[in-house]
């Protein structure tokens, strides 16, 4: 599950991978419940840093 505080570590520094808006978008979409085909078809959107909403 993805939480609103999703972060990753680069060279020991905490940095947000996605904007707050993008994280909220992922939470609304619940993409982790999608089948692999749908995830694959939407991979560019899911990994982009810009929001669709």
C-alpha cells in the first residue's frame, strides 16, 4: 500500500519521489489493485512526475 508519506533515499538524504498531488492521485487510482496488463499499459503515466488531475 502507498501512504501519503512515500519517500525514497538517495545518497543518505530523504527526498520525495512524487509530489503530494501525484501521491494523492495514486491513492485515488488504487493502481496496486490493477491487473498487470493495465499497469503495463499505464506505466508511463504511473511513473511520470506530472499529475493528470
